[in-house]
C-alpha cells in the first residue's frame, strides 16, 4: 500500500524508554530505527553498567510519520525489548 501525501508529511513525536537486554548490546538496535525505519532519534538519557542489571536503558525521542513510528516500535517489540511510555497529559502527541 502506498501512503497518501498526508501520511508521508504528517510528522509526530513520541518519548519512550527502552530496556535493551545484554544479548543486544553489540547490535545496532537504535541505529536500525534510523536507517531501516526512517526515524529521527534523539537520545535524551542513558544508563549503562552495574546499576542496570545488565540492561541498557535509553530515553529516546522518536520523530517520524505515524506509520514509521509504528514500524519502528514493531521492530523493537520483535526483539522483545521492553518499551515504556505513556501519553503525555498535555495531549501534544508526545509520550514520556
């Protein structure tokens, strides 16, 4: 299915936190969101090391069309990566 012009040009943003398990520490998980799923990714926070039980925790802002964000989240879910986020109370399409 070819997206309509409005689907291509409608850009939205979400905020979320990823918990990436140790088995993916050497994999380009976040890079794939950019190169494969055409998302703009801003890493706003990260925790690595001993305090994370081996998981890498990343706070991200994703920007793209609704379809691109959906495909990116589906990709992360396919890797069994824990995704945390909830609708912003301001109702501005951001998640946190």
